[in-house]
C-alpha cells in the first residue's frame, strides 16, 4: 500500500541523509520533499532538478543527490 511505501522510503531517505549537515532548511522538511519527489516524478533528472531548486545550494544539492542515488530506480 502506498502509505507503507512512503513510510519505508522516508526511513531510507532519512538514513542516507543523516550525515548531511543542514543550515536553514530543516532536515525533516528536506526528507519529506525528497520523498514526495521520488514518489511523484519519473526521472532522476527531474528529481535532481527539483531538489536543486529547493535547496539553492550547489554543494548541498550534490551531496543530497549523491546520497539518494541508490534509492532512485534507474
């Protein structure tokens, strides 16, 4: 069911992002944003692009995208 899928994904995203230091944006918000994009967008490029717009920080964007890469379907 989709809420179980979302909960599982939230745990995985929280786990891969746990070592990323955040300033300004709350990590909980970022996790929810990333989970939403993974569930609603079809391509890695679309997901990465949306995360980039959301974060507005190149270094952070690279780190987040690298961290979530294993969670994205090819």
